[in-house]
C-alpha cells in the first residue's frame, strides 16, 4: 500500500489517501491533478517542488475559514474501483435480505 497526495499546479492539496501500489498512478484522474507519494494535512501543508512544506499561519487561517463554509456532508470524496465494487457487493447483500 502507498500513501498518496493529490495536488494541483499551485501546490494546493486536493485530497489524500492510501491505495494499492498498482493503482498509485491512477489517483490523479482529473485534468491539472498531480500525484505525490507521502502523507500530508491539507490544512497545514502545501506542495512546493514536489515536497510537502508547511503553510504560513495566514494561509492556515484562510483555509480554516473556507472549511467552515462547506458542511461536511456536502464534501465529495473519490473512491477507486475496488472500493466501489465493495459498496456494490454490500448493497447486493442487503437486497437479498429484504
């Protein structure tokens, strides 16, 4: 398993997670997305020169104010094919019980 960071050309971390080694290159699936192996906190870090660096305190405060505006239930996540297949299998089990 590999930890990954998806970020854009401005160094903003878009999402993080873990995946199988063979799926690593597939994580950056949208135009303008780049993938980097490692772990980061999107609130505290950004990417510069393919390295995770700390944000300045003003950058952190701006990010905090943005996060307050988006309710957690409205945030989107990306799942890989294997995770989606697992969801479908669980739904099928529920349907057979009903």
